C-alpha cells in the first residue's frame, strides 16, 4: 500500500490512532513479477524472495505461533489484537527500509496488500495448481512464503495503515463478480462486531468508491487485475490470456455496480454510527449516491469553473483549520490535489437498477432520527469541519435534483410523492442551519495559491482555472502571479487566454509605482507577448480583433507603459527588415514580426505599411500580402449607432489626402490598392464595395483636390474581377449622377477661375470612362433588381440629368434603354437623318439656327460608337456645290467652337471624323497658292489628307486667333489648344512617315523624296504660323514641334541621293531661313537657325 494514498479521504471522528510510521497507503511504483512473472513488470520493483519478503514472512510466522492452535486462515476480528502486532511490526520495518535504490519508503505496503489479497483469492480449491501458478502468477514466489490467511488479516491490515484508496483501487480491477463478492465480504466483516474504527473505514471506502476514476491505475495494480482475471474468470467467459503481462490491461468494472452493497451496509451499521461528525460523513455519502440514482432530464453539468475553484479553496481552508484532519499539516500541493478529487463531480453511469424509494426512505429516516444531533453540530461555529461542509453541500445538490425530478411526467405518483417529501424535509432541515456556518469562505490569497497549484500540477480542470487566473485582476499585482505565468506560459497560448491576460494587465494601468512592481509588470507583459507570438496566424487575428474592439486603434501601447516603451524603434526595425525581405524570402518571419507590431499599435503599423508601399518602388505587392495576412486590421469601431471607416481604409484615406505628392507615388498607391483587393496568396482584405463607399463616394466632387486619383481608384475597383452584385450596395444611380455632374462641370471649365480646378481638362476622359464602365456593370446586374425599382431609379436619374448638359443624356442611353429616347437639339435633325423612334428634340435656347453641325460634332465627341453613327446619319447633298461649300464653312466654324473644350480622346475622335469627311470629299479644304507651282511636277495624292488637315487646322487657328476670338479663351485654354494642335501634328507626322515607308522605292528613278520634303516644309510653316498667332507664353509646345519637324526633314535630306538634290536643298534652305527670320522668339529663332545651318 503506497504513498499516493496520502490523498485518501480522512476518516471520521472516533477512529483509533494510527501508527505514525505506517501512515496511510498509496500508489507508489508497482512491483515486478517474480519467477514466472512478465518482463513488462520488471521495472515495478521486486515482488520476489528478498530481505523484505523474509521479514514479512517472519512476522507472519510469529503471528501463527501466537494464534496457535488456531491457524491464521481461521482468524476472527477479536483475535487480531492478540496476533496482529508481529505482522504490523514486520510491515513497519520493511516499509521504512532503504535497502532498495532508489529508496522506496512505503512501497511494500502496496506490495504486501497485493500479495496477501492474491493469495486469499487463489486459495480456493478450484484455483490452478501450484505447478501452473509459478509459471503465470507474478506474486507466487512471495505469496507461497506466507501462511494461509483469511480476509480478517487483509481487512485489519488495510485498517491499520488506513488505506481505503488502495482498497478501492485493487477492488476495482478485479473481475466484476469477484469485486462484488469481495465487497460483500468486507461488509460482513464490518457488520460483525462493528466498532467506530470499522464504521470510519467503511465510510472511507465508500467515499473512495464515489471518487474513483478508472484509467488511472499504476502497473502493479493492473498486474494484480490481470493475474486475478487469468486465474479466477470462468473459462468460458475469459479469453485466452498471454503468459506475458501487457500494458493494455482488461477494462476495469464499473464501480457503480458496488453501490448497492454499500447502501445495504449502511442499513446494517446505522446504529453504530456514533459522533455527529461521523453521521454527517455517512449522510453525505448517502446523499451523493442518491444524487446519482435520481433520474434527470439531462446529464448533470460540471460545476462552473469559479465554483469548482471556490469549493477546492473552501476544502483546503477547512482542512488547514481542523487539527483532527490528517491534511492539516500537509503541504498546499497535497491538500489541493486531494481536495480536487473530493470536489470533482461524480460521473458514475446508472448501470444498476435499485429500489430508489427504499433508499430515499433510508435517508428520510436517518435525517429525521439524527436531526437534533446534526443541528447541534451544524449551528456551532466552533464545530465547522469538512464533514459538515460536505454534508450540507450534498444535501443542497440532492434537494435540487429531487425538485426537478419530481416534475418529470414519466414518474409514477408514489415515486414523485416520495421525492417531494424528502425534498421538503431536506429543505426544512437546511433552513434551520445558520447560513454563516454553511461553509468557509477562503480569502483571495488562498484562492490564488490554489489556482496556481492546479495550474502548475496540470490537474484535471487546469485549463478552466487558467481562464480564471488570467482574469483575476486582484492577483495580477502579486509576484507569485507573475512567476506562475512565466513558469506555465505554454498553458496560456490560446487567443481567449491571451486576451484575458491583456485585459488584466491593462487594468493595472499606472498602479506600478515602485521600481520592483514596474519590473514585475514588464516581466508579465513580456510573457503575454511571448504567448501571443506562439499563436497561429488565425488566432493572432482573433487577438488583434479583440484588442481593437476593447482599446481601439492605438492598441496596447495606449493602455500600459511597458507595451508602448520602445515601440517606434521596434516598428522601424521591423519594417527595415521588411524592405530587405521584399523578395519574398522569410515571409513567415516577417508576418510574425508585423503581428507583434500590429497588436502593440495597429494604426501605426497599418499607416507605416501604407507609407512604405507608396515610398518604396516594388514593395507594394509584398506589403499587401503581409497586410492581407491580418484581416482583423480591417476593423470598424462603432461611432454611436453607425460603424466608422475601417482602420485600413482610414489609413488609406489619410494616405490619399496627405501623403501622395507625385504621379509615381499615386501609381504605387493604386498598385498597392489593387493588391489589397486581389492578393495572390491570401483572401482579399478589401472589396470593391467598401473601397467605393469610403475612398470614392465621399470625394467625388469637383472641388476635391485629388479628384483624378479618386477617379483612378474607381476605375481600379470596377475592374476587379468579382461578383459585381456589390455595386448595388454603393448607391449606383446617385454615383452615376455624381459622375454626370462632373462631366457637366467641364462645359464651364474655361469660364471659371483656374485656381478652383484641382484637375486638368484631360480628367474628363477619366470621368467619361468611369461613367461608361459603371453603366456596363450596372446593366449586368439589372436582372437582380425588380423591374419596378429599376424603372423608378432610371426615371429619377433622367429627371436629375435634365438639368445637365444635353450630351450627358447620350452617355446614359444604355441605362435609359427603352424608357427614354436620345434628347438632342432640334437643329441636329437638320443635318442628320435621325430615326424618330430613338431620337427626339429638346428645347435648348443656346442652339439656335445654324447650330446643327455644332451639335453633330458634340455627338461625335461622346463615344466612338456614336461617332460612327453620326457619320452614317449625316446628310450632305454632294451634287450641290453650294451645299458642300456651306457645309465646309459651317464645319470649320463648329470645329473652332468645339476644339477648346475637347479632351485628347475627344479630339482624336474629331480628327477621325475630319479624315473620314476628307476621304469622302464631303469636307472641302482648298489648297493654298503655295501648292500651285508644284502641282504639275509632284504626286501629292498619298499626302492629300495630311496637307488638307494641316491647312484646316491653320485656318481654324486663324479664325480662333482673330480679333473677334482673341479674348474668348483664358491663358490656360490657349495652352490646352496648343497641346491639342501638337498632338494632332505629332500624329500627322507619324502618319506621314508611315505613308512614306509604303511609297519609298530607292531603286526607282522616281520616289517620294520631293513630296515628303514639301509636306515637311508645309507642316513646318503652318506650325510656325500658328505659334505666331497664339498669345504670348502659350505656344512653346509648337516651337518644340517645329524642331521635331526640322529633324525629320534633315533625316530626309541626308537620305536623298537624287541628281538635283544640291540645288533643291539650297532653295529649300533659303526658304526655311527666310521663314525662320520671322520668328519673334529670339531663343527659338536662334535654335532653328542653328538647326538649319547644319543642313
């Protein structure tokens, strides 16, 4: 019987004194098999013939002599006092022997119990012969030395060493029918000449049976069970057992099957239950059994963790203050371990049927019979003990079970009545008990110490206790709390516990006033961060989310000084590593580093990532992948009843408004944003809907300084491949109208002060492109909206758009569908054959007589598709020369009016219109007199369009720059038309070179050199002419263009190998020099003259 029995339930009052040396049994390392035993048990310590076995043998021989002439096998309880001392002395001697190495004091208590019990069990005549047993019985060599004994010797020895737990452990591994038989034998022993010691030991055994948990047996106990099953089970029931012991022993019987015998035993010895303390003990056992027997609607729930901890602390408190308790002098660890066994809920299956009414009656009768004596004990504050505490707790639990069970419909009336009566009796009994003596409340310091013991020893419910430990703010300021956390930090590596630890640490605030307490605080914060670092990425996100929801965007650095200390330096070091690791190597390591920064200060971390993505070339993808690893950072805090902008979008918005100062930074920002919506290795952190709602809709107005970037973001969001159903969450029709209003603003672009514009006229193309793309996305989702709602939305949009420029309605035709026709000025019908089922006129006072071509050109600017439709619908009578001339003059006038308001893409559409009209000879542009001398000699047919277009632009500028139009446009507008002119001439120059390549034949006598030379000279002259007409300070792009034309002319001259090239070059050079003399800009004139001198 071994040391671990130190956790056994203490005996009731009245028990005789125990030997101080023998103490109580426990479960030390089991013994090995003797000869014939299994090799698997050889590490258990010898159970063979040895010095200890010889001493034990001598003790039994002396006892046999004292018992003579009666053999020990016939020993009665009354004989033990006369013959038992030699056996007790021998057992005491071998248990205190240190002959074994390492020393195993008390180990032979268990070995002796196993040897004696196996000898008694196998002494039956039906047991195997000695010849067979020496091969299979691990205990044969020692047991054969012991004289034949009976159960009296065994039970008396258990009583002397006070080993109820060992008794139950060995009893539970026997075959089920054998264990029941042995317990019944024990009950008969107890009821025969019952003493207070017998009652106390009987109650201890009962309590150990209730606390017993299968699966915790050591190897010696399992070996005892194997040997017993091998030799005692019926041959037809027991399977063949191998001769070698194996660790996977047979399943232990259910201890619940032992309860009926115990209840019957109490009936038989109830008159012998003496002191009130022992009566509390007996009734507590009985009440616990009835709690198991009473049927319930559901399985009993475990105690809440806090109640569980409080109960253990109360038990420890009671034991510590009770001098009669065997645990009063034990260490806290031993006390907590045993208290934990006592408090753990009973988990016995209801596998046996028993007359519940009779058992209820037993408790009813005993409670009535002993009530007065019990009340005297319970209401005396000086007599509070563990037995009384447990008795009241068990009664309270049983009363609740009875009350709930009595209401079950399937119970018969007699059973329900019995339960109600007993419940009422218990309730009345408990009301008479002074509430102040119902238990012992433990102080917070002891509860904390108990919790730490449970955690350090990893007891059964230590995980739940860890949760309490992490949450108790009163404990956190102690040195022991920090030490326990440091020692057991691996137990706190869950997101829930880390968050609780953080909350507890946060509650300390600035309480750490001394240097020592600050050191403890720093040590605790370091451990908590270490626990966080060990979490998986998913769990880290859970913690980050919890930190953000509790302490906001500043994270931990704002709640406790140790968390914020050195954070800026740590952040810089972390992100310096990121820049160095942008190749993708060590991605997991980088994510771990960022996760630490993200919990200390989420906002600063996200802001730093956004800034780095903008400032460092090529890092946007890597940084976006890192940020997408932390979806918790997409946090939205409640602002009243509404959610605010998420943390990430808030930082992105800050970057948009404050950090982007160059086109390169804006481009990097857009790439970074795309990666956040479309990461390659993670789930998207942002979706197009929230980007649109937060970075676009609030800023989509003409006075926003970053309007162009806002439009670029919208373009990016619309192009993200996803289920575009998200567009419905972004108020698509109001969003369309915002874009329409921006387009309308461009009709007044040159009439407003330029300092009001944070964008160029070219932004118009971005607005128009976004509008067209948004309409397409919305049309795809049209079927997901009810026809009624769609119709109402379209009608709303149409009504709002009526106040805007009429061309905007043409851009919305896809959305309008069949609801509305294209509404245009009435004069457009004069120049076009418009089908009336699709087109209708609208009153526009500004479009008077003769404005049809102006409206027609404005339609051509809207889109490529509409441009082609307008070219088809245009009506000009080519057979009427006067109408062609009038059309050409009207076209020039309309072009001049449209030209300054065109964006680059719109102007290119008009250039295509001009080319189409020139090719079809609908537009007439007469040649100037300069062409006449060359017409008979040169073939200008391949370059007819280029010459005509250049002349058309020249005439347009002549009209635009005339005295009547000189004040029409502001300076910025003149710069804009100059850029458009350069764009056209640059495109024209490229087209000329393309035609020349097709026409060039160096082997032929005639080639296009002279024609090209003439075209370049004409374009050069026209460019200088237009530059001269433009207001001062606006024509610089044209002067640079003229240098480009001269460069092309120079290359042509160098490639010319014709015979007359020298004279021709001289004449052309003289002509160009005379033209250049008229350039008023001295600097440019000098540059052109230097260029010409090299020809």
